[in-house]
């Protein structure tokens, strides 16, 4: 992805997510809906954070490891 596309994609995803939460907040009944919505937001944010940490902890493969893997799979 280019340097310009990544931030634009992130801003679009963030705005879409915020808009989705707002629409759900307006559609749900007031006291019970807030408890449900805040619980759902906590679960979704925890899941996203978990996946971001997993993604950041992955080590990128080096060219040698990739070429060795390709040679062993092709034989």
C-alpha cells in the first residue's frame, strides 16, 4: 500500500466504525441499550487490540528463510 493510501484507509475505517456505533446507540432503547452497547464496544476493542498485538509481534520472514521454505515445499 502506498504512503498516501494507508492513512486514508485508516481514517475511512475509523469514521465508519464510529458511525456504526453512533447508529447503534440511536437505535437501541436508552438505559438497557447503553449497557449492551458499551459491553459490545469493550469486547470489540479488546479483540481488535489483541489482533494488533499479535500482528506486531510477528517477525517478518527473511529472504533466505522464504527461499529455503520454497525449495523444501517444491521437492
